[in-house]
C-alpha cells in the first residue's frame, strides 16, 4: 500500500444515514434472496448508487459498506461471504472474480498521527483477475489484469498483470499465460 495514495476520510452524518438505510434494505430485501436472483440484487445496489453492469454476480451474503462506492463491470463476481468495505471506491473490471470469504478493505487508520484519522484509498481488481478464497486486499491496491491471488493471501501492494502471487508476503509464484480478452 502506497501511503501517498491514502487520503483522510471523514464519515458525515449523511453518510451514516445512507448506510443505515442501506443496512435495513440489505437485511430485508437483499440478503434473504435466493442465490440465482443476481438481477434483483444488481437492481438494489443500483438504487443505492452502485455502478453495476449486466451479468455481474453479487451474491446474497456479500456485505457492501457503501454501495455508491462499488463498480462491477460485466460478468464480474463478488462470491458468497465477501466483505466489501468500500469507504473509497472498489472497482471490479470485466470478468473479475473475488472468491468466498475475501475482504476488500479500502480504509485504515494513520497510526503515525496522534489523532489516528481514518484514511482510505481505492481498490481495483483488473479484468479476468481472480482473487481466490479468504484473501485480504488492502487500501490502494490494484490487482492487475489476469492476475491470480492465492488463497488466504494478504495483499498490501499492487499485483502485476498476469502474475500469480500467494501467501502473507504476496510472493510471486508464477505467471499466468495471457489470453485474448473479449
């Protein structure tokens, strides 16, 4: 995570109200839906300002902190039990997959300041990239096009396109052969 990308963020009263209304909507109308009802969940997310393209797959157990900061391009996927803490924007490019139990975390605190302010930076998951199960992605990270992040990894700096990384230190373990993107 590049500290230069982190910007101080203040949670306003209006933000708290919007999130409270979203949480109520999530609890009553989003979460209880059957798995196959992606269209309904896309509609609900759009009603709260998310930019969701056709064919995106937000699963019913996905937690989205602020839908207005979420962009899902065509055929991208937020799998079951993904936590999308989108204080800053989170973008999933076309055909990007974030697998079950992963945590997309766009915010942290500036531990160098006595005031300990909330700071945030966007996350981007590139086209055809795959964030496998139970991965933590930190603020300001871009997972490059076609990259793969191995299960239970911790990612705090950007991942190069078409690379395969894994582990708590996001060690590069190989390259994925690029394929034609349609």
